[in-house]
């Protein structure tokens, strides 16, 4: 089997509710659908979410790096030779979601070629992941309404609160209102997307003491090295690295230097291959991981479930899998469902995301 071509289709689907957070806001899923075609008719699928304000990637840059840099080097290779493709892509720095999409599409091809679901190929630990729901910037009473509605509708009991606002009292108040409204059983954690300084984050930890928050994600820029290490030393809860740790090398540097003591894994930016390397580092060092969301579509969320359910350490905590509910539509042929607070893996060969061609025709931007 040989890779015949890489298809890159930019498309845009509006959000019914825009998501706002410290490093940006999202009104439409302006992504790139990647399909890797082989000479044996097997096609691998992955969704690519550019996050311009985080990684500097755009729809145009993703299409360009895939078509102009990677395709000429990987067309003709055996799609099962994933390590060869990894080494080729590693010559070019950055471009994490473009590389992640190629890798996920190759795993999809491997699963389809062997007739096996990819969650089994990756590890096969369990068949579902609990869902954590992300709450963006909104007034505290609206956040609580949303959390209560999601608990009622989907059985979700874990909530990530987007924070990083000034004055700090806005986020402290939101955390307090959520805890009082949701009760002691709910898991609540914070993600500041670098919105604070390390010392402001320490102040928030002091002022939310007693609320039972479980984690604090990317409180400040990791480059604020000295204060951030002090924060990690003094924090009573794990400090999670996210956008500071997109690669295994970044994970090693931040963990070893004390810049964080838990790691967010995102399949959209790591693919399955690098996500496995990151997971191995973390389990070897005894560090907690979370499965994060790069504001993924259902195709992207299914990739996260596929990886997260495959390993013991990644399914321990609820994964961030519900952002797609804010989208007006999706390209996936068979929609995901959240039941009893969890999403199941697919038992079809591959990752299991088939594309609705009529919807693709409606939302693609290149015709
Ligand atoms: Mg984050």
C-alpha cells in the first residue's frame, strides 16, 4: 500500500454560541479536513483545527505546509511506516496540528487496512471516556445555568472554568458560584490560558482555597520561569501545562524545570504517535495527564476519545470532549452522543469518523 495524495479541504461551520477565553475567542470552526488517499482505496481522515493565537497556524498555512512541504516527501511511502513520516515532518519545526492530522489519518488507514478499531491498536484499555465540559467567559449565573443544564441533559459532572480575567474577583466569583450551585460532588478546575501572572495565579489560589478545585491549567506564560516555578511549588493542586507543552521535548523541559506538574495531551496537535510519547513520559515520571480539547469538531473529539479510552492513565480523568455541542453543524456522518456523562469509542475499523459528503459540499470554502 502506498500514499497516493493528501487532500486538504478548508471549511467553516459557525458556532451557535461563541466561546471566549483569555487567549482568544471562536465564532466559527474554520478548520481543514485532511484525507490521505492510498493506492488501495483506503482513506485516512483527520480534522485540523488551526489556533492562530496559540500556535500561529491558519487554514492557509495548514494547507500550504501539507501540500507544499509534507506531501512531496510522503507521497509514495507505505502509510504504515508512520515513524518514517514522523521523522520527515520533524525536520520542519512547529505546525503541530498539520502534523497531528497526518499522523491521525495514517493511524486511521492502519485500522481500516487491518480491519481493527484504532482504540484497540493503541491500547484497548476501555471503551468510553467521561466528559468534562468547558465553560467560557460569561457572567457567573449564566455559567452555573449552563453547568446545571449539561449535568441534567448529558450527565456531565466535571467542569473546566475558563479564567485568566482581571480583576481576579471575576473568576474567583465564578468558581464560588459554580461550587455553591453544583455541590461538593462536581469536579471543577481552572484554565487561565496564560491570562494571569504567576503571582496573580497564587492570589487566585489563596482566594479560592476551600472550594475544592482540582487543577489549575496554564496560569501564566511558562516563560515567566522563576515565578511560575514558585507557583508550582506552592500550589496545593496540580498545575497543568497545556500550550507550553505541545511536544515531548517541551513536556520534558517543563516537567524537569518545575514549570508544571501535570500535562494536558491534545491529539489535534500531537497526533496519536506523539501523544503516546508524551503519555509515556508522564506515566514514567508519575505525572497526571488530562485529555484536552483544541475546540475540536466531532471528528476531532472522536480522535480524543479513541486515544483517551485506549490507555489507563488518560481515561482516569474526564476528557474535554463537549465543545462540539456549541457548533451549529458538523461534517461527521454519524453524530457523537454523550450518555451518562460519557462518549463511547467506535467499533468500526479505523477511528470511525465517516464524512457526510453533502455537508462537506455545503461548508467547504475551496469551491
Ligand atoms: Mg488549556
